C-alpha cells in the first residue's frame, strides 16, 4: 500500500517587530533610519527563509506611541512583504504594546507546531505607561517565554533597564551579548542589527536543535553578533543619536 | 519473537535540513528480540534523538550508544526477572532501567570521549552526547514503556483509531518548546518514572499496534489528527523500504528534522505466527539495530489463520458504527485515497483483493462499487466524503440474499 497520505507541514516562524513610534523617533532621522533598515533587510530575510524551507517565516509589526496598534497585523510571508513606513508622533506606550503582543501569543491563534517566535523590540526612550503590567501579561504566555526576545536601543536616551527586562535575565559577566540590549548609535549600526536579527537569528530559529532542559543559553542558541557591531565604541559611522 | 507481537521494525532517516547542512543523522532506533532464561521472548523497540546543537556535537554517537545500552540493560534485567512478574517489571520501568541505562550510557560515553575530544585529557562533557531515549517493551502478556525526552507513543486499535499514550509534558513537544529532557542531565534518571507505564494485554482487547516516534515525526504533521492518522496507517506498511521512503517524505515535506519510527503489531485472534525454536539461555535473537539512520532489517512473521478469518471490512464497519464519533476522524484522512480510487479502478481491485491489509481502504472500495451496507452514520459520512472529493457515492445494490430478515424490515403497506 502507499505511504499514509496525511497533511505534512513546515513549521511557522513568527517574526514580530515592536517599534517605538514616539515623537522623539522623528528627531535625527531615527524613524527614517528604522524604516530604511527594515526595508533593506527584507531581501536577505527572504533568502534565509528560502534556504530553510522547513520554516515558514511570517512577519508582523506593532507600532506604539500614544497607544499600541498593529502596523502589520496579518502574519505575512516575508517574500510577500512590502514595508509601509512607520510615522513618529506621541508618547511611548510600550506596556500597551506588550499587552497587544500577548494577545497573539496564545494558542490559538498560535499554531501548536510553530517554532519559537522571534520578537524584536526597538525603542529610543522610556515607557510612559505601565511597562511592568504589560511585561507580566506577556510573560504569562508560554510562547512568549519560549520566544527569542531581542531589543535594540536607539541612542543614549533609551531605557536599557526595561529593554533588558524584556529580553530576560542579563547574562553573567561583562561584554556585549545578544542577550543584552543592542545599542545602535547611528543609522549604519541600526541597519546592521536589523540585518542580523532578520537573517542570522531567523536562520538559527528556523531549524533549532533540541536544547537540554534548563540550558542557560535559552531556547534557541543565538548566533554571534557580527564583528562590526560587537562594540559600539568601534562602531562605523558617526555617533549621531 | 513473542507470539503476542508481530512485524516489529524500526527506522531512522536523516533529516532533510541536516542533509543540506552536511550533518549526520542524530537519531538512532532499535528493534530487537531478547529471550529470557525461561524461553519467553521480549521484543524491545527504542528510539533516541541526539540534540544536535553546537554543544551536543557528538549527539549522533550519544543516541546510538543510548539504544545499545538500553538493549544491554533490558537484556540484563530479563536474565534476572521473569516476564510473568509484572510488579517487578513495573518497578524496573519506573526506576531500575533508568538507573541501569544512565550508568551504562555514562560509562559508554566516558569510554568514547577520548577518541573524539580535541583534547583527550579534557574532562568529559556529557552534554556533547546529549540525547533523548524512548524504550518500549513488548512481552507476551503486557507492554511497557519508559525513558525521557520528547518522544511520542501511540496506540492503534483494531478499528483504526489512534491514541497518544505518552508524550513529554511541560517542557518540550508541542507548545513551542525545543527544550527537552536528556540523558545528559544529572537528574535525568529521576525523570523516567513520569513516562513509565506497564499495561496488561488482558485489559487491552482492542489494541492492534504500538508506534514509537521521535519528535521530528509529530512536528512534521500539520496537526495531531494528522499525526494520529499517520500512525494508524503506517502499521499497514509491509515493507521496510516503504517505511524508509515514507520517513524521507515526512522530513522533506515537514520539519526537516531527523525522524525515527519503531512499531509492532499485536497478534490478532486466529493469527498463528511461524513457530520458532526457543533457547533456554539468554540470547539476543533476530536483533536489528538501526543506528545513525541505518535501516533495521525487520523480521516479519506471516499470519497463518487457523480458521476462516472474519471479514475485515465488516469488522471495521462494526467498530466504527459502535462508536460513531470516530467515523469522521477515521474517514477524513482517506480523502486522497478516495480520489485515487475514483481515478484508478485498479486500485480498488487491489484493496478488495486483500481487505485485511487496509480494511478502511477496502471499505471505501466497496462504497465505490455499491456493495457496502453500513449503519446510517457511516453511510452518511461516506456520502459526505464522496461529495468532498467531487463525486457522488453510488447507491447500494442490495441483493435478495443480503436483505435483513423480514422481522427487521419495515412492514410493507398493506401487509398487516
């Protein structure tokens, strides 16, 4: 007899941007740089997705200013994604964004066989709402606990402490680590971080190796940061933010 | 082989993604028969899944050693414990085998480490060999399982229904986790008890087969319903090569992970396996070890009915009609098969010629020929399946000799 005819499926990999769209993002070209960085990262992300057919990379985006809302609500295959520019204006409802995110990290709508999602929080300031409540709501979701959580701090006014809380416990020892907020001080370094998250991290998350229970490295071993962004003091380009 | 179990086989296949990345198969599997001092046979199936991360860079060796040491530990236990002592085996599954396998596996990787470590003098890193292990024991009067990690065990009943009997709780498996328990964990030995169970066959009259898989199989299926449907159908495969090709398809169209599957059928009523000589001393007989993707040369015993076997299609109907809630779940996965039957009448002939191989398929074939009489719920669901595949189920042709007795028929107008 023929082999059983059942539905086989690759595993969805949800990649979700959480973008700070507060008024300060309009200054010094940060909003423009973020839009450009995400747009320019898409071909590379699509190529990584194409090289890992066992994962179905789906992109979404949340914008938060006076309140949080979906900028790209439908999980969109990266190959079909056309980035629509974000616009700055308002305050920093980061806690609201985490609440909004928590709503989609439940099962359902999350597929039972999905890969651990990748969540990228990008901010240049401090939350103006109840960040702790939002984070607590988010982290009650098992999918949030298992997610790869990254944070990019734009400029020196970003609240590194809350970004670290979003990522999780700070790794021991000093030095740079993807498990600490990535500090982008100009458009070039921001683009490099976005590129890294959307390619190297997506590649690692697409075909995860099993992890030993309780492993300190997290659910998905993160790839190394590229050398050019290992240290902000060695960053390319001028310090503008 | 134990006369209670037939056609054991196990197979591990390199994952499609691992193949592209030039990685070895980090799964291992095992199907072997052990004979105790009293001559009773115990079938052992095992699957192991090496973690494959950069930290577990020798996990393909870890999984192979896990299967080998599980076999040695079970053989040792069998030499000292009669299979009739279910209480003792229950305890072995909960604790004794865990301790023995961990001790043996640790010794094995310690011996292996100097040959593969870049620095032979370096301290052993058990995580380098990290893997899961699922063990299934099939005795003449019971079956039992134990182990740790994200393997799955499914029971298939004689009606074709499938049920998940054991899965990892809480850390891995479904729900997004890639974390799993591992033989390399210091506390790993304590985790076996929660996966251990022993079930007397006397209480499982409907059990037809047990299917043991690594997580790559379940994660390749679109849903749990598909996974269970796969398990209920895969037991009907007759050739090991069919299983290997199927597993290759699963990893190619699914998760891309290495995949392993081990299974055995329970001998049915009237089956009479080929008689085998028995040895008085402990022996390994008919062992076939599939390591690192190697195929187990499974031994398949022929069923020789001693009495005319009941019509398998009728048995299938009776099972489904006895529990109509299962009809839809069993028929829905057969949509593609029905489409094939409609395209290729020869396929129907093959199913009807050997209905015992695929009773549900033969049932579909009978519905195509208008020779199926079934309960209303089954007829209704079959008609729905036909509609969903773009056709209409042929009307049943009831011959005079197939009509129910007059007392069971509605009275014709005017007859009373």
